[in-house]
């Protein structure tokens, strides 16, 4: 267990790249020091020699490049935070910084930590990272499959001899589809080992398929940080965004889209199915359309309804009841 975080602590800001770490850290006398090292075990030891357990380390989320250092800090039982990159970007813009360099970014990350005292990062388990890697691989292969299908379609429109190309593309397509099936089978096996109850609960919601279940569980870390369904809707980027000021600016209310695009796209596709098969969602869609609402807006409302249903079954640890909405009507 980590010791209790001291009220007076020093901050260390780290700008992470694939090969190097740029470090800016506070000293006891209030000054700042800079250090640059490699993004590997030797570099981590160098940083630890300059800082130590009394520091709160702050870094941006960079996908996977910050993870080795996070594992190092976790083993040292150090305090560290992984901050959304957009928050750091907006913080730097707020400071009216004109120049950009790794050294300056490390400085601003350090100052962000000192000013905002971000919450400490909770390291997920190994199975989460394995599921996330498989989920990302599935999305990459799915994109490639779509790309090759489009290429084959465009070649079919040419009045030239493209048989060699078509044969090659079809072979690549078959190989990609075979690998996709393997990855999906492995992902579902690991999900069952990691969060069997949650997978069963989410999968029970009418309109949420197998692939959508995997994306929801992985993207939300099994709903670890969602205490209300509003938080879940906001995380998916489906919450409404108002744009108005005074009497002259009256923008349309739209969804904010400040969330995972993969999760949002998946939920939209699920909503297209749920508006026909899920009783409560169908009733909502039909009622909005009857009122003259745009059908796309109605589908977004259905996507939000689906998220509410998913949140409900997960938080109540129960399976979806198809007739529940009729019982309370």
C-alpha cells in the first residue's frame, strides 16, 4: 500500500515520447530542474535518483508510451497521475505559450500538477490491458478489411485487366478476416475471465450485441469510474452541448462529441437496431418522431436510453428485463 500523501509535496512533470522522457521537477528551495533520459528501465532509474518517493509525478496520457514508467512507479509505490492530453493542451494555451518544445511541455505539466493537484492514477489489472490491446487490434483489422473491400469495389469499375491485383487483395482479405475471428474469440475469452458478471449483464440488454458489449466493458474499464448514468453518457460524448451568449448568439444544441468516438459510433449503430427490437427504445423513438423530431436526433436519444439501461443493469447487478418498462407504465 502507498503511504498517505503529504500535504506539502514536490511535483515532477514528464513529457513522454516513444524514445525519451523530458523531465521538469521542483526542488526544496523552490527552483526547477530539467533532465532528459531514455524511455526505458535505465532512464527510469535516473529520474528516481533525481527525485524519489516524496514527489508526485504527472504525465500526459499517450496511449502506451507512458505505461512502462507507470509500472515502474507502481512498483516503487510512488504517487503519480496520468492526465488527459487535451487538459494539458488547454492549460498551455491558457498560459499564452507561443513556443512548443519537449522541455517547455515538461515545465507546463509540472506547473499543472502543482496548481491542480490531479488525482492519483489507479493502475488497472493485467487482464484489462490485454483486453484493450485485443480490442484495438480488432478495430485496426476491421478498418483494414473495409479498406480492402472498397479497393476491390473500385477495381471492379475499371475496364482494364486487374485480375492479379484482385486475386492478391482477396487473399489479403481472407487472411485478415481469419485473424479477426481469432482476435475476437481471444478477446471474449479474456473478457469472461476478467469481468464475467458485467459481460453477462451488458449483453442481456436488447440491442447491445457481442462486439458492442466488449467495447463498452473495455472502454469504461468495466464502468469503474461511472457513478451515474449521466457520467456514462458524457463519457461517450452523447450529452447535449449548448452554444449561446447574450441575445445575439443562439447556436443549435448538439451532442458534445467530447468522448470516445469508437464508443459513440458503436452506440449509434446499436440504437438503429434497438429502435426496432428494444421495447422501451422503440416507444421513445416513435414518440419523438411523432412529435416531428428529426430521426437522427431520435436515434441519438435511443443511444442515450441504451446507455441508461446498460448502467441500470450493471449498477443493480441484474439482467435486463424486457417487460420492465411495461410494468411501470
